[in-house]
């Protein structure tokens, strides 16, 4: 199955969600599980359901945004 192209705003929102999750999530701590992080931080700010939240955690950044710093053979060093 081919990958779908995502809008820039969706990718930016996913990155913000991943940053909040990295800040507040703790493995093994029920008070800071994914559901608790979604309930306390994600749902009030972004207004998305839990399933959408889990899908956004699985989104990978666009390939073009990661290769910005790669040198080209035409760049002057």
C-alpha cells in the first residue's frame, strides 16, 4: 500500500503531540500512560479523539524535512 502524502499542518500538529507525549508519558506508570496523557494534555488542546491521538503518534515525519541538511554535489563547501 502506498504512503499517503500528509499536509504540512498535520505533520506539524503530530510533532507537537509527540513532544507533549515525550514530556509527560512514563512507561509502567498508570497515572502517566498514553490514555492519561491524552485525557490531561492532548484532548483539551487539540480536541482529537484517543484513536486519532494514537494514529498521530505513529506518523513519521516527511522524508523531505529530514534531509534538509544533507550536502549536495553542487554545494560549495
